[in-house]
C-alpha cells in the first residue's frame, strides 16, 4: 500500500521570481509541497497565485530560481552547475506528469465528453484508441458523468464541463494535479458538484495544489494553506494556523473580508 512517504509528486519551489516587464509578479518564492498532500493557495486578486501555479508545469517560465518535481527540474536540464532550457517537446513530455484544471474548462467543443478525456493519451501515444476510450469512460464514471459520455461538451452545464476537465487532467495519470480557481466560472448552485470531486481526489493520495477563494473548502481538505500578497508568500502553514490563528495582519485582514 502506498503511503505519503513513497508516493510520487513532491514539489520544491526555490527562490522563484517572475517579471512581466517592470512588474514583479513573483518575488523569491520558497515552498515545499510534500508528495500526496493538498496545498491550497489563497490571497487577493493579482497576488500571483495563478502565476505561481502556471510556473509549476512551465506554462510560465521563471526569471530566477528552481522548480522540481521529484527532484526533476521543470523546463530545464542540468549539466554541471548550469541549467539549460529544454526544447518544447521535452517540456510537453514533462507537462504530461502535471494535470492542470483551468478556470474556464478549455474543453474541445467539437468533441464529446468521452473524446475530450481520451484525446491526450492517444495524442501522447500512451494508450491505444480503444484503451484510451475505456479509461475515459472509467474516469467519467469517477466524476459522476458516465451517462454524459457521448454528449457534446458544449451541451453540458458549467459544472459538468469542469468535471469533464478534471477527468481529462487525470487521463495521463499525472503525479500532480493543479487547480486554478476551478469554481470561479461556475454559477453558485454548480460549485458543490465540482468541489465534491476535488474532495474525493484529495483523499486519494495524489498531490494537489489548488488556487481558490473557497475558504470553507480549504479548511476542509488542505494539509497546508499558503497566503500570497503582491507576489510574495506572507504566511503558510497548516489550516489551524493560517485560517484559525493567522499571525500576519495582512492575512487577518483578508480573512475578515472573505469569511
């Protein structure tokens, strides 16, 4: 039986900085995310939460620092004391180990739910078409949507589309799952069905990193909470520390306005 001591998916972020022109989006970020844990990142809009998430799978490059997953450099290879940027094909191969769930679903509208979930394993030549569709159906069942397998994605509700997106992120059997405000584009009555699926994944032993404004949900599932302001980590620690007994005034002020 796998335990957190031997499951894959440990993320190390060391001295990471990111600029957009003169704007300093991330400032010397240091964060350790144990394998099999659930890390929730909170903070006001524009604090760098989504940017940090996108650097983990190299959707955004970094200007300084290192990011590793299970000690493998993301986006780079090391030779001696130097790091060299990987070619795009190599980065895509790394990215297959990191599932990403976007705010806006990003499903292919001309495909059914089943085809959306089966596409990546086929494209990456991980599975035959038949095996990929068999796995896709099992993943749709896992997120409660086996009965919608042959529905066009554009005909699904927002909550259903996001659950298909989660199934799609699982299709390459990633080490890590990243969620970028997965409920922010949903009507309030649809939020619960998506959070239920994420909660089930949180209990599965997979490494999850979740950017969200759902503080009650963070309290329920997080192993650690990270609070960011203006590109910096201001406070981090277990739920009972950051959410129940925050030490920094910025954290207290933010929580007072969202709880």
